[in-house]
C-alpha cells in the first residue's frame, strides 16, 4: 500500500512555501492596508495531487492578519457583525506563482480552470488587490530571479 501524502521535502520545494511567508512579511509591515474581513483557504496542488494548504485570515482592524500553514481558528462573529466570509481556492503551485506575479488574472484563472473557487466568490475577487498591496508581483519576480541564478550556477558547475 503506497502512501500518497507529500513529503516535507516535496512541500519545502513548492513555490507556495517560499511565496506565502514573503507575503506575510509585507502584510506585517503595513497591516492597516489590509483592513478587510475574510478567510482564504488555499489548496495547493502539483500535477493535480494535493500538496499542502495555506490559510490567510483577515480580521479587519481588530486583530493581526494570519498567514499560516496551520489552520487558524475563525473568531465567532460579534452580535452586531456578520460572520467572516470564507473563500476556498484550489490552484496548482506553478499557477499560484503566475497569479501572484500578475501573469494570470483571477477571471482568466477561473475561466481556464487553473483557479477553482468555492465559498465567498466576492471575497475571492479581492485577492488580486491583496497580492498587489502585499507586493506579490515584486516578491514573485525576485523569487524567480533567485531561482534562475541558482540554476545558472548549477549549470556552470557541470
């Protein structure tokens, strides 16, 4: 019987494992720019196989944004507020990078089937703006440049 659970090494090699912590750093620098309420669940796949999940919890002005691979507890809505909306996205690791870098727009990703969304669609529509504010394009392009440099160094050693 084979174990289809991805290894820690395989997860560590994912683009998502590098990009989400970078997004977290940018959000922590300017938390007031992210005064929305919403919970994003990212199911990251590789060649269609589930690899890992990432969670982004935005709680408005009341609490810090949480970006984690550990599922945070969603606070109960106060008496006079609506519950925090939840958007679940499934995306291939390579398509996530393309989305964060601006090469794949949300609508194009959805229409092409590269991004699958369930739950609060109106929340998911805000994701591109969140990534832009968190410098997702710059972080992704810097990451790609770093990867390219490592690959060139490896080829030079051959």
